[in-house]
């Protein structure tokens, strides 16, 4: 990318979160991630430039030196910090402004520092050739936390029975964040049981909120707008987009039910794909990840209780979900257990402020930081090293709990043999896809957010306890295709 020849017409609005906005190149498989600030802070240019450089480098360092070793290099794309011409950033800000959601208008793009993060466009598969009428599909899933805390670490038994996501749904509904409850439960997706995973993906399709999106040719065609508005497209429109990808083997006819069944099976298969030592899985037996009994079953899940009781928690150890779950479980104490340790660290820093650098409270996120995370003492000996290690572990686990998975799919024909493309098929008579699986949204979580997390946790549990369990969500009529989906699996 030639930074001195940047043309604003080569870039288009891609999406944004709370802290950054993303634009994608119209021809090349690249995106730029730019920071955002509240309008009041945007004119403090000296501070903004310094903060932007440090912030961007922290994201790269966290991804490269901490999350990549934990999650697997194949899944993580580090990106690089680039310095863009200021005039280009100003023009880009003006260009994308009309496309931004109204709810995001309280923040503006950083037009003073010129700092951005350059990353691959994970909605594309550049190494695979695709026909124009069937550009790559990409499914984005934000799986959230996939386990229950150990009961010895929590003050309310409820937290060891109902997962954080399911409880939080009720508070979000009451606050107006969403208009309907989601029936999705992360513990079903992380179960490794294909029937539970199928239902989890089905419920994400049914009520995507901000946990599920589908892209076609890099453009979002299905998902949820900001502030709980209706879906970008209803399921009828989505089906029209998907039909050309799944007609193979159906002689030109494919029911809506069968189409969605095929889509869900492809997603589940990609999430379960094991990327390392594939040959060993045929020999010594596939390595799996098992959760301790009871920590993979949520009482709020609407899946039939008999299925939950008889389904073991078992993931292929090198699949993307297993790597994420292992990293999430660095949180061994829950916020209730780690918050007193955070206060111990804060008290220590008040007495010895120069220790902040040695303890790497604010980074840098390098090999030494990773070693603090991996080698934290197991027993509390009252030391500051134990407290810092557990706080670091919790913050890394928070990053894994808030990450997103990108499953990119490109249809392939029998004669194609694209190098570097992994293959996925539902069953021999159905379409095959080249695919990639990636993890993004791996920004470091500051330890300073722990007081907020502690307060939020109490609010979530308290509200759920008062409202005593989940009412049935109003699904509306648009989900009639999902309601009669047949639960059917074929060997991959």
C-alpha cells in the first residue's frame, strides 16, 4: 500500500464499533481501522496523536505477542500500524459520515494523528478464485463466554447454573438495548455436540443482535442494526442471497428449510475443524477439550433437558472454539474473586507508584507479559505477584470472551485446485467450499475497567434473580423458515 498515493475513492465504509471505524479497499483485500474519539476530545491534537500511536501499537503487540500464542497463529492476524496523510483521513471522514449509524454520531474519527491499523479483509479469501455471481460469503460470530464459573468462587449459586450471556439478556431487554430476548446460549455453541451447536447457530440466525452477521462480497447482508432495530434483511431476503451457493446436487430445487439446514451445517463444521496434526486424528485418536462436569450446561438454555444431560462437553482441541475457550478459562476466579486482588494491586501502586512499569499494568504487551499470564502462581501467598498475575489473566480472558470469529466461505468446483485453500463439505452430494477461520477484536482490556465489571456483574445477577427466569421470546413471523428446520447431520 503506497501511503503517499492514497485515494479516498478507493475506500468504502465497512463498519464500526465503540472505539474504532473500519473502511475497506474496493479492489484489494485490505481494511483500515481508525480510532474514534468523543467530539469534546477530538481537538486535543497533541494528546490524541500520542494516545493514538500508543493505542494502535498496543493492539498490534497484544495480538502478536499474547493472543496469537494462546489462540493459534493460523487464526490471528496482527496487522501493522500505518501513518496516513492527514488530508486523506479528513476526506475519508467526510465521505463515510452519511453512511454511519445515527447512534454512533457522538464520536468522530481521529483526523489529527493519521494513525491507522492495516489488516487483511477477513470477509474475503484472496487466494481462491470465485465467480462474480457467487462472491465469498463470510459469517461473523461473537460467541461470548463459553463456561460457567466454579461455584466456590461466586457468592450466588445462580451464577454456577445460568451463564452470563443468558442473564444479561434480561437486563438488556429491560434497558431497551434489544427489543426481544435471544434464545442463543454460548454454552451450547462451545459444547462440541453437533445438535446443541446446530440449535445455537439457529438461534443466532433467528435473533442476531450484535452477535451474528453475514457478509456477501464484503458487504453485510444480514445482521442487526444499532439500538435493537430490525434486521438489515429479513430471512426471505437472506435466502435469496444464499440460494446460488447451495443449489449443487439439488437439481435446481432447494427448499428454504434445506437451505438453512445446509448453511448451519457448514458453519458448525467450520467451527469444529481441527487445524493441526490432522493425520494424528486418524491414528492415536483425536485430542479433545473437556469441561469439568456441570460447567458446560446452562439452565436457561431452551434446548431439551434430556439432550443437555446426555451430551458431553467435547471439542477438538485445535479447533477455533477450543482455543478460545481455553483462553477464556484463564479467568479461574470470576470477577468476584479477582476484584479483591485488583484492589490489592491498586493499593500497592499507591504506595509504590514506580512499580506500575515493572508489573506491566499498562503493557507493554510483550513476551514478558505473556509469561506473567502463563506463569501466575496457583495459590494466593499474599504477594503482589500473585495478585498481578490473576488480574492479567482475567484481562486476557476478557479479550477472549469479547472476540469475534470470521468464517469465510468460497464455493469451489470439482476441477478447481486452489493452493492454500482448505476444503469443507457437508456431504459428498452437496456443495464444497474453500474456507478460512479467523479471530478478530483482540484489543487489550485495561485492568481499570474491573470496578465497572464488578458493578455490572452484580446488576446482571441481581436483575435476573428478581425477574426469576426467562419468559418465552416473541419470535415474530419472519422466523417461520427456522421454526421447521430439520435437525439433520451427515458426516464430513
